[in-house]
C-alpha cells in the first residue's frame, strides 16, 4: 500500500495550516496536507496595489485567545504583528442617516444616549424573564429578553461578523455561551455578573480591552508563515482536489486528482458545506445537506487631499437604514502604511445574507453606488483616487435553523469513526480565533491518540462593535 501517512489533512486554510504546524512538532509523525487550489490560506487574501493594502478576507483577529497568542510566539509572528487596541479605536453604527459612536465598555454603553431611559429599563427586565424555549432566532431572543430597541444595534453586530440576517441566525448557534448562561441562571445579566465576579477573584486583576491584530504585509503573512516550512513534495500538495474518501480497515483512503492516499487519521479542515459534500459518502446522512452562506463584495477605495475619516475602526449599518453598503472599515486608521502618504483607504462591504443580488452588479456600478453611499456619511470629496472591487472566494456559513443539530451530528460521527477529525470554517464559529482554537484541540487529540468529541464548554464571546 503506497502513500501511507499518520495523518491526512484536507484543506490548507487557516484550520488545516494550524493542524499541520502543530503536527510537525510531534516526533516521527508523518502527515500530508491536501489543497484543491493553487495557494494556501483559504479565505485569507491580502491585496497590495498602487501603494494600498486591502483585504479580500478577514482583516485581523483579537489578541484575546490563548491559542492564537501561543501560535504567534511559536511562529515568531509576535515580533512582526501590528495592533489596533479597541480601547483607542472606536466604532460607529449608522442610525437615522448619521454615525453614532458606540463605546466599548458596558458602563459607557449604559451611559450613552443610544436608547431612551425607558428602553434601558426594559433591558433590565431580563432579570425576571424565564429562559426562552426552543431554537429562537437572534431577533426573537433579543426582543424577548431585552426589547426591540436593541435590535438595530444587534443587527449591526451580526452584520459585522456573519454578514447575516438576525431574523434567520439562531441564538444557540451564534452565541451558545450566552444561551447557556440564560438557561443556567434564568437571566443573562445575573449570569454575566456572577461570571465577571468569579473571573475577577480568579485573576486578581481586571483585563483591559483586546486589540485587533494583523501584519504589515496583511493577513496573508499568517498563512505564508504557517506554510513556508512545509515540504511541498512530502507534506503539502496544492492543486489537488479531493474526490472521495472512504474507510478501509484501519486506514482512511482519500482519492484525489493526484492519486490515492492512506492514513490512520483524517482531518477535514474545510468549510461546512465542502465537508458535508465529502462526508456524504460515509453513509451517515446529516440532518441537513448544506447550510446557507453569505457572500460579501469588498470595495477598496482610496481618497487624497481633502478627504478624512473619523477616528476609529469603521461603521456598520443595520438593515432598517436601507443603505447600499453594510458598512465600511477605516483601514488606514487601523494599521499603518495601508495607503500612500497623504491618502486614506477605506473598504466598503456590500451584499451579505439579505442582499445576494448585489454581488451580480458590475464593478463600475458597485464603485459608483458605494461612493455615493459613503459620501452621505463621511468627508470624502471628489472621486476616489483608487478603486478596486474584491469579489469573494467563498461564503460565510450561516448558523441558522438546524445548526445545533448539525453540530451534534458532527460530534457523534467523530466518536463513531475512528481517526476522523472535523474542523474548519463554520463548524464552531467563523472567526480566526475560533479556527485556531479548534485546530489546536484537534492536533492535541491526534497527539494523544484520542478521538475529538467536539464538545467543550460554550465560551461567552464578548461583543465588540
């Protein structure tokens, strides 16, 4: 039998690259990383052009995940990264045709005139609300626990993270930690206060706000570093799409465009839908054959003399505003050298779950309509000196109805099929920290010769606009 490895990894996005990096640290552990495209990095895609640096994928990650911090140190990237602290960079939400500054701490949010005093009292009613039964959408859950006044702001949050629709995203999928607190304590506020108090006792000090992290060359640098030491003949094969997978005695068999490969362990480090398509051949039908996806077009725009941006990261727009752009990132504010001297760079986001039809618009119209929308909110006189449309290379998995059952199906399948590990974009979140964290867990399970249950305590993710 040829091409036998200890572990086969399918997918050279961030999840697969992280698993490969970790497995290289295990003595005498052979592995092979298979990637269908001719590049590594998956959704990570930086675009340098004419002195500007835009991102076609994620713009960075928060430095509040231990696994990500450790990975940066191991790779030496902690000496290269650039950061934009949330404590210094504010964000905005477009409300009633203008930008409202959103504070980043609970105390300041309560003091800010974002909603009326009566609506703030309605938020406190959470203390007396029983847990909401079933699998409610984010909209249903927020309305029930805190009132309708918060919905536009919550809409902005999930526009910024999932490009999603809060009428379809389910709270058990996108915020399982908060949902668990609701069920355990009967009140989100009460449960969070207890958790904060306990955390303070354990650490003995208060934690500050995290920082957004990237690299001078853009996020592509992370993928480059994780893959640069891989042997392109023995450890990494690109332009190698996988056709089928099967189990043959103690080995997994993977059929690809470049031949058959065998291994005791198989890691599917793929976005949810691509993983489901391959897993169909195992004869254990999932509760749904695919999940909805949202796609975003990024319009990178440079402006010269006379243009300026307000301080901060950028802004988001709830659907009720009926604007063309979902929001925009103030890229040249966030990280240095993203635009030529005397110029600014911002990146408008268009499309998402609610407006997939806008992805079909031609580049010139996308640029024209985005500039028109942005100029109604920002100081951007004249025409842009630079404009580039970056179309998506993949979609953002939407954690909608049925997602919790799909996740449980995955966990059951991993327990049933020896040596099978399923991770990747959308399985336990969509953030870079989510993917690094789960990839590290998978590599530790492989190192210990154990199955990955996929089950862990649901973390409470803090909301940062």
